[in-house]
C-alpha cells in the first residue's frame, strides 16, 4: 500500500509499505478520508512526541475490509471512525481516569501507524460504526471528541460571557457547542472573515476581525466589548499574541482556557500578581477522553454542522500541499483522500 512515512522531523516520502495484517481483535480499514490538522504540522517539525518511522494521520474515517479472528462486533463493509489512542489501563494516570496521560499510551498517527495511508489497523473495540454518516462528516469525530473533552474540563457556568480567539476547524466546532452549552454570549475573534461568517452563522453572537497589521486596533475593539471583562477567554488558535491579550480581557474570578496548541518551545508571560489579586483560573485541555460517543451524537443530531468546513482536498501524493494549506489561514479544513 502507499503511505506517508517520516524517518525524522521535516522529512517524509510516499512509500510502498506492506498492508498490515489484523490481529485477532483488530480490523483492517481502507481509509476513505483522513483529516489534516495543526497537530500534524507540529509532528512535521518533530513536536508532540513522534516515534519514527511514523505514518501520521489521527482523524480517520474508513471502511472495514478485513476482520480479526475474534471480532464479531463489526462487519466487512461497515464504515467506521475510531479512537486513535489506546491506554494501558493500569498506570498511575489510567487509574485516575486520565487515559490521555497514560505512561504507555499508543497514539496512532503519533507513535504508531496512522491514517495517511491506503489502509490502517485499529482495534475493533475502539471503532464506532458510522454507516449513517458521510465520511466527510465522520472524519470530524476525533476533533469533535477533543472539543467535548475540552468542555468537560472548562465546566462552563450557564450565562457566561465568552470570548474565543481562533476560528479554525476545532474553533468552529467549539463555537457551536459553546453556543449550545450555556454560554450567555459568545464573541469569536479571528483574522479570516470567511471563518468568522461561519462562526456567526452557527452560534456566535458577534465576531471581531483580527487585524494583524494593526493589532492595537483589534485590542481596542475587544476592550470595548469586554466591559468589566469576559467570564471566559479561550485561545483556540495556539497564538501567543492571543494569549497575551487573554488575561487583561478576563473579569475578576474569570477563567483563561488554553485550548489551542502553541509550539512546544513557546513561552507565555503570566503575571502572577494579577492571577492572585483577581482570583483568575487558568485551565488547559489535551486531546480527548471518554468523549467519542458524545461527539458522534453531536454530529448526528446537527449540534455540530460541518458542511462547508472542508475547503481543501488532497491525495497522498499531494501531502506537502496539504501541510501548506493547513498553515494558511484561508484554509478551514484540509483532508487526505487516499
């Protein structure tokens, strides 16, 4: 089969590799659609803990083509998506119900073969049947699961005034679920008008176009909207400039929520006196835990609408162009269709 393979950071090639053979509890999946996200850009640069050789790709929708000998929960021909992570269940963090922090975690697309390939293996018990969903909807299951976990961590109080920086694919999913999870008002700030239009059409109460050439004007506009401050300020962009604005825009007793992924080496200056004096809370959210089923419920029920969000489609041969697209703010969501 054809697959994108990295041997070191920044260097990949399209190779012919053996089609994997399912073990007793595995299924072989033909990849129909694989999402490309910001995490894949970090992995490209050697961040996020990759193990080489690596086939990346962790947002996957595909079709079951072969069953392991002990699999009776799926059928050949089923369309599925799957949780790309498998925890040991026995280490300290697993025993504290934090499987994403498992000492021995297997994360397909990070330290195990992922979906930027014609075929991928998955454990049958981590698969979810999505015969009722178009593959270009089902491929949003993993990022939506991450958002659902993020909302678990945030524990939003009903009626909260929320400001979110960023309107990429996960930001747009987050905006939709925030609007339906008790936010009293939701303001979304981002540098691309087309993305803001989708955010407003799907739940944001107001939007602010970030002017990268004149950041002071954007800051002034946000300060005008903030009044005494937002109850919650979310960075879903991974941008240090957004994080630097977050604390001043947060009201007394409010929460700054770090959802976007900045570079590993990035440093954010946090004023400890301000946190102390105004009783602010800073929270972070990593990956997804116990949330795939709820993500699929949101996708099936229309609480998360994905139409128009996939703006770029590539083949495996065009993987370099896919990475370039994800780095371009005009791209909302890029996918690989092997």
